[in-house]
């Protein structure tokens, strides 16, 4: 009888996890639809300046220890024109070097907002909740069959 109770609890928990996963996927689809609508137009963005900065990182050493390291980042400033008005956008996405000045990339925009990358949908939204639901359901079935305990 005790196994039956725990099996029912795990089955109910699996149902709750599935509901949470479905809500998370629905929320992700809504966010993606909004982003795709917001950044629906595209234009050419020209790199007009590249700022060189450095970042401290911790790297694993050969002897198993860690050591401080530095890496260089090249943060571009883009210029683009929409409806006859010119905008500047300072990106946080690094380019390969300072020699990138003058290069043109595609930007996805809503006149005041722009990004270098097209919005993408997260296909793994809710995945962890589905895995937890499957895990609970697996053990609920084992409990119902009397294979555990």
C-alpha cells in the first residue's frame, strides 16, 4: 500500500512537471514571436570604430593550478541609416581585430533598437522539466509494478 501512495505522488509530480514545461515552452514562443516582430526589418551596419579592451580570465595551468590571463576584446561601433536618419550602435559582441573597420554586417532593427543577430527560438525551453517528469513517471511505474522496495 505504501508503494501505491508513493507511485501516485510521483505520477502527480510528473504531471506538474509536464505542465510547468508546457508553460515554459509557451512563454518562450511568445518571447520569440515578440522579438521576431520587434526586429523584423534589416539593414546594413558599417563598422566605424573598434575599441580595444582587455579582460582578465583565470586559466587552468599545466600543473593543475590556475593562473591569471588576459584576453583582448575588440568592441565595434556600428553606424546605420533608417528612414534618412543615421544612428550609432556600440556593440558588446567582439569582432576579430581592429582591421574590421569599414566592414558591413546585417543588422536587425526596430529604428531605435538594433542587434547583429537575428532572433532565434530556444528549442530546449522546458526540456529539463520534461526530463524530470519522465524520471518521476519511470519510478512511479516501477512502484506500481512492485519492482522497487
